[in-house]
C-alpha cells in the first residue's frame, strides 16, 4: 500500500511540474527613449518592428508610454507560452536580416533611438488569478 501511495504522489508531482512548466511567461520591456527621437522610435516600432515580431509569433499584450517630457519611456508586455519559446523566438528575431537592416538604417539616419533597455521576465505564481477580460 505504501508503494502505491508513493507512486500516486510521484505521478501527481510530475503532473504538477508539467503544468507549471506550461504556465505562460510574461516579459516586461522598458525602453528609455533618446530625447528628440521619440517619434522616430514609435514610427519604427509600429511600422517595422511589430510586423516582424508578428511573423515570429510575439504576443504583445500591451504597449504604453510613460515619463516626463525629455525622458520618455516606452513600455510593452509580451506573453510567451513558456521560457523555452521566449528564448528561441528572441534569438531568431534578433538574427533576422530585415530587422538588422532596419536597425542599421535608422541608426545611421537618426542616431540612437533608445538609451537604455530594461527587460524583466515574469513567472506567474501558482495563486496568480486568471487574466482579466477587461481591455
């Protein structure tokens, strides 16, 4: 009987670990925009970056802007199936020849668009509520 109980416990632990591994990972990215280049950054992100990200399966939950004038920040949140997917997709995106050419071209034309990037991967806790349906 003890062996059966141990097997059941082991089985449930494996299932729990598998479910936890499949929980989505969120990634918060905060860009400090270079003063004077805010419009160029937004144009590039909206018109060039987002279509490439879409091709690679980026799930952009939201985009926002914060910060006082002259110190604008661009913030966006990504949702990933899991950490493995997050790492693989970013690697492919950053190596994309079209994206590399766009960055090189906008840098040559406008200089720095971004002064600093903060990147935080956020793992949901077991008691995290389900995503809200509020837009």
